[in-house]
C-alpha cells in the first residue's frame, strides 16, 4: 500500500511540475521572450499544451477566464496539492 501511495504522490508531483512549466512557458510567449518560429520552442509548447489542456478544460467549463486572466491553472494546482496532501498524510495515517 505504501508503494502505491508513493507512486500516486510522485505522479501528482510530476503533474504539478508540468503544469507550472506550462504556465511559465505561456507567460514567456505572451511577453515575447520566446519565439514560436523556433522549432524547439514550438515543440515544447505543443507538448506542454497536449499534457495540460485535458486537465484544464473541465475547470474552464466552470470557471471561465475573468478579464483575460485564466485562473484554471491556480485552481488545478490547488486541487493537485490537496490530492497530494490527502494521499501523503491522511491515507498514510489510515494505513498505519
């Protein structure tokens, strides 16, 4: 059971890293620091979008962008942290 908890916790940590990287990448693109004409930048951006969009899309149905500010990233980060804390502390205490 402990191995399963550690596996799920690690997956959530990786998802958090990917989500934060995607947010930072999108900000760098929005401010013109990165150029989408660069093939490497375009590939990384496309990969990050394919990984994060399926997680963000359901949240955007309930919380649309407010004044051009998309807070679905923040909501998903909070949800993932809640899941990680629940798994690490509450579930581990139940197991022993």
